C-alpha cells in the first residue's frame, strides 16, 4: 500500500490499522493456541510515531483492557526496540551502549538500567533508515527500502561511486544523513542507471551508512567506556552493518548484541516485553498517545524498577 508512494502515508496507515488490528489479535491468539482469558495485561505503543496510527492501537488496547478488566500499559516504541535483544537466548546485561537505528531514529544512548537512558548522539537531520528508504525510492525499489537495498547491494561494487560519509570525522557523537541522500539523488539524475549501476549504488550507500554508524558507535564506546554494545531497530537487520560493527567491537574487546532478525524490525513482542517490565505504571481502560516523546525523559519518571 505504501510502496506506491515510497513511504508511509499517515492517513492510509491509520485507516489500515483500524481494518487490521481486530482480526490480527484474533488470528494471533488462535496461532498461539490462546484465548482472551489467557491474557494478563495489555501493552500498546504510546509513542513516538504517527498520531493517527498510535491512536488506533491505543484505543483498541484501552477497549480490550476495559472489557476484560485487565491492566493496560503504554510503552515507548524505542524502549521496545532497545530491550528487544533481551528476548534472545543471549541477553545483554546493563549497562550498555545502544545504537538505535530505525526508520525514524538514529541515536546512540547509554542504557544504565531498565528505564534509564541517556542520549549521547542523535542525527541532526535524516535517520539512517530514511537514507535507505530514499535511495530505494530513487531506484524505484518501493518501501521499505532497507531490505531491497541490501539485497541489491549483494552484487554491487561499493567503490564505484564516491559517496560522502557525513560527519565521519566530526568530534561529537551526532550524525547526519541528508548529505548522503542529496548525493544519491544527484547521482541518479546524472548517470544512466543500468542494472549494474543500481547495484553498485546500493552497495555504496550501504557501505557509507555502515561505516559512519560504526565509527560513531566506536567513538561512543571509547568515550563512555561502556562494556557492551546493543544494536536495535530495523536498520540493525542490515548484514553489512552487522559485519562492520562486529569487527570494530571485536578490536575493542566489546561484545555486541543483536536482536533476532524477526525482532529487529517493528514487532509486538518487544512492546509486550517492555510493557511487562512497566506493569507498575498500568491503568485500566485508559489510554494516551505521545506522538513526540523523548526516550531519555523516561529516566525522570518515577523509579518503577528500583534501579539505582
Ligand atoms: O524499526 P523499524 O522496523 O521501524 C521504525 O520504527 O521505524 O525500522 C524500519 C527501517 C526502514 O527504514 C527500513 O528500510 C529499515 O528499517 N530496514 C533496513 C533493513 N531492514 C529494515 N535497513 C537496512 N537493511 C535492512 N536489512
Ligand atoms: Zn520501530
């Protein structure tokens, strides 16, 4: 539905959520061999995100909670991503450096304890995911672009086109991807993009993003001395990025934790998990959305986890 537009159209997304959420819950319970009676609580994504789509999920969760008389808890979407590696077999301990790379966010965070996050670096403009999606759109690959770009990149030569590595050598931990996006747009206009050129460009973009993210993650590990790295968010599924991060972290002697591929991109399991940790905040039948919501602000909230 969104591929035609090269991105998510908010109004179409929220209307589609309304159509799909009720049957999705029914199907999911059937697949798990469970019924509504088995539920102990309802967790939903409270934000950040598109207000319309958030409202559909939140209202559905609030209604379910009211009807079943269950606790209902709103979750920060990025906290869901950040905790998703803990659903794997090899769960990281706290504290860790988190590289959060999703469609809308590219951040480096210090995670001191559950609920305690400090922002160390952020993108000044576009997210890395947007650079993937924009490149895919320019190459007519549809949306989401990341998986399509990495598939195309497999047979490309990343050295053919010279692409910028924005802020690679800047002193801080902030990032920027709009220059890369512009460079790709100019290239696509200028060159005749045959099949091999498209693959080469995909490989070049993927490499540029992997190098910049890896350099900043390394800088953040050095600056903070944090003992482990956790990678989360849709872009964290990218194979080349994983190779670069793992190689760099190994040199530093720092273990890296990735969520299972299925838990990298948006999913309900990570929201359920974060919600389970935040049950103390639950209400019944009430819901709220926060389309703009800073993850670090969770640390200022009441200390539900008894963390130091
Ligand atoms: O975390 P996510 O599923 O949704 C958001 O919260 O935004 O991330 C979606 C982003 C999209 O930009 C998508 O193109 C990107 O993750 N993505 C990838 C890959 N799989 C998904 N980017 C690069 N390589 C991938 N394999
Ligand atoms: Zn996400």
